[in-house]
C-alpha cells in the first residue's frame, strides 16, 4: 500500500468488521504477533501492516520515521480503506501509537484496544529500561548466554544458534522464560527505533488525555497488561483511567498473546467488533 510516499507491507485475514493491528518496536514488524493474533480473526477482519522503517516496509535513510509520520500513515490507511472511523488494536509501542493517533484524530477512532502498551510517559519508560536491564542480568539468563557461547552451536547449527540467541535477547520480557520458545522471532530496525523515541522526547501524554473528555467523546477502550510485564503496570492503570477504559490484568509478562493465549483471545474477542 502506498502511503505518504512510502510503500507499506500489508496483510489481511478474516472477514467482518475491520480491526487495524499495530505491532510494537518501534522498528519491528507484524510477524511476531503471529500465529496467536490470527486467532482473533473470527467474525472480523484483521488488517496488519509493517510500519514505515521496519520489516518489509523499508525506507531510505533520509525518510523521517518519527511518531508524527507513523500517526499520519495510519490516518492515510484509514482513508485508503474508506472507513469513517478505525477500530485500533495496538501492542506495546503499537499501543502508544494508537493513543497518539487518537490524540491527533480523536473523531476517527471507533474503538481502542491496547495490549501491553508502551509507557505513557518518558519517566515510566526509564523505569521500564531499568527493570528490563535488571531482568537481563538475572543469574539464570547470564548463565544461559555463557552456556550458549561455549556450546559450539554457532558452528554446528547456525540456525539453531540464531534462534537460541534471539530467545535469550528477549527473555527479560517474559515471566516464565520457557515461554519464549513460542514467540516468533523478529528484528528491530535500530534507526527507526531510535528516531521514534527521539521524536517523543520528554513526553507525557497524560495532560492531553485529561483534556479530551470535555472536547470529544472518548471511544470505548480496553487496556490489557501483564502482571509481570517490565513496563510498569501503573502506566497502563493511568492510561486506562484517563481513557475511562476497561482494565484487564493477565498472568503474563510483556507478551500475553504468547504467555496467556487463551485469556488473551477471550478478553480481546469479547471487546472487538464482530459480525
């Protein structure tokens, strides 16, 4: 799909009311939401896309990839789909992008579903960075990395080595590290990742969100957060309160679609529109 001068990779699955799915990162791609998110494509259509500067939507280095460009891309997608309003399902950074899109285009959002949303303030994000670093330095993860380096697997089976190295690189997101084997591997484009956070600066979305109830109706909203997510659960509680959203806490880390799949599907299936 051609959007604002860039070509975005898209994938559509299911039939029924359309839900735009926003992956995390920033700078990742939608593949790591699969296959679990596809379980929601019953009596509804899921519209996935790789955001600019990530996955199969690469852009030249001179192309801007800040948060405003990402929000503008989503608005152009809405127009291209011919929809008056969008139901948006955002995961991690995609949850924060969904909120940014709502703040830019409040009358164009039908429903908001935010799963493990990235921190609503820069301060909460710094706390996430601290917690994630602490988890990645846990003795069992450090030992597993050392064992992998000494195993000789890199020479014997490069593909298996890359898979295990990936698992250990994201282990800090999980409550039960064994669950990481069920996460589809992904890569993050560093330039996009850095550019988005730089464009947000010392952000705090709470003052803007406090103003909205008196100016625009807030759409029906749901916030889902894992009890053991390194992103502070207080951030999602703040966000849910400001959006007057339902708040669901699941027994998981940052990846409830992997760690608590049945509960994840049940909660989202009950909230998202269906035919």
